[in-house]
């Protein structure tokens, strides 16, 4: 939710051409098609949810003033270890706190846990055992359940377009977990092309590119496990925020969303987003979902992306840039980062004792997805517009994609399936032009890589 994030760490697993990180990346989404009106609230902040669970213990005193010790989703369980994952108990406590006139800020952890538990129950997830630190194998079913939950939200409530795009991005993100140790293969391809350049030109390449070319022998499995765990934590973090908010809106309407704001769990922008979505008007739905997307990318997971970029010095730059290089275009009409914004370097270097102009065109991306501004620019210029076009022009196709087999879509995003295309993209389109040497009056141009 909108809280300041904390940092924790732990482990990760195998094999990705970083591809999916875009999915990374991304679990985003938005569009502006006509939508149904929001559901009628079943109960609001002042209602008595305990009526739905008469077996709860209404006499139990609600826990108050609990810190949000797992606000970033990196630990096992919910927002605080002392809170249960039992809906009836949580409802009973909330009813008591509301009836006693307790300030929402004092029962913030309880409120968040309540909606999170409802979301997890709806998704078929055991919140008490959800531990990103255990890696991909231990979380495989949970990962699939998260994206299945998003898909059902979109199919049942078309105005929830963020959820539809999250489901479409999910297979690429998941394939990335499965392929993480193939990062060395991506680094090897890039290193081979860079090695063909003159030494002086290699030195002029951006920092992230140079780190990737040196990383093919510097990515031990323990390093990769750390990144795997961080990505799994990001997925959980997003679910804790967006899954809980979506469930609150469906379960309690705008009044439930406003209670989250009163508790300090979300900000005014998030409330405004849900108000826009609640209009059911295409422009409002588009604005609201865009705001949820911006929240996810620029507030919820921005800090964890930055932690990955800075992890272990140059290793973080190499891994996150490698994920950008291998990124998949998992939504119809989107482009890979390298196709969207290829790296073109124009500079002056000292070559043969003379200052010389160079112009290098590559098939590498000129940005790193780990940098918030660069990632957001890519999303809003490429991924989001493609998703909006799909919803506007081919809504039935969008629904078919979301309803299709998640496992099959993951298989299609695996690096082993995509490797010929990835390799071809990385090995072609390179051209080095060496221009007029300053003060020499001579010039030569032509391909050099």
C-alpha cells in the first residue's frame, strides 16, 4: 500500500534471460473501454462484517498500534506476525474497533490484514506459508494463483483493467524466475559483440553495458538466488497492495477504500483512482487504472528495483540491465526494450592518437528497467498504449488471452523457446561509423561489428 517500504532479502533460483523482468515488469495495466458500473458495496467501514461470521469471538479485544513489519512483502505471512489469517477473527476485531470509535490509524495493520486475507482466500493462497525467500520451486503454485486471481478480477469486472494487464504480463515475469541463470548466456552474447569494437569505443559505452559484458563469469548461483527472492517479494508486495485494494473496493465500495486512506494505508491519489473507476465512464476508468499503474511502478516496487540495481556494486547493474536486454514483449503490439529504444552512441574518442568522432548503432536497449523514470517512460510510451489498443480494438481477444492457460503462456515465454529470436536480435543491427578526425581532415566510415 502507500506505506514506506522496508528492505529485507533472501534467496532466488535459476535461469532468465532477464526476459521477463519486463514483465517485470511490470504487472501493470490500464485502458479506456466502456465498463460496467462498480458493484454495490456489501458493507462499508462502519458496517458490521462480524455479521457475516457469527462464529467469531466478538468479545476479543482487537490488537491496536501494530507496526507494519512486512509492508514490502519480503517476509512470510501477512503485514504483522501476530495477526492471524482467519477472516472471522479479523472481522470480529474490526467490528469491535469501529464500534469503539478507535481511530483507523490505530487499527491500520488489522484493516490491511483483513483485506489481504480476503484477497488471499479468493486467490486460493495460504498466506501463512507465502515466503518469497524460499524461492521459485516452493512458491510455484502461489505465483500462478496470484495471476489467476488478477485474471478473474478482470474477466468478472472489466473495469479492473490493471488486473487484466497484470495477468498478461505474469507469464513473462514467471518465465524470468524459471530462467534466471541464463543471464550468463545473455551476457556472453553481448560481450561477444562488444569485443569486436575497438578498445576506445568499448570504453565509451554506458556503464551498465560494460558491467554486463564483464558479468558472464561473475554470476554465481547464490547471487542469482538473491535476485529471484527479490522478484518474488516484489510480486507479493504488489499483491498485498493491489490485491487488497481491489478486494476492498469489491467488498465495501468506495467507503472501504476511504477507510484504507483514513488508516494511512493508501494516499489521496489512490482514492481518486478508485473514484474514477467507480464512475464506469471510459475516461474515468482509464484515468483510474492509469493511476493504479503509476502507483504500482513508482511507489510500490520502485524501492525494490533500486535495491536490485545497487546490490553488490556492479553486479546489480549487470543483472538488471541483462534483464532489460532479454526482456520479452508479452502483450500483443508491444516491443522489447531493444526494439523500443536501441542504444545509439555518438561521441568523440581518442583513436590512434587523434580525437575522432564515432557513431555506434546497436541492438541493445539504451535504458535499464531498474531505473524508475526510464521504466515508466517505456511503460507509458509502449506497453500501456498497446494494452489500451487491445482493449479498445480487440476486447474479445484480450479476454481470450486472460482466460487462456497460464502454464502454456509461461512456456511460450521461456528463454529456451525464445532464444533463437533473442540471439538474432542481439547479433544484428550493429554498425560503427568512425568519422572525421578532429584537425586531420580525413574520414572513414563503415560497419565494424
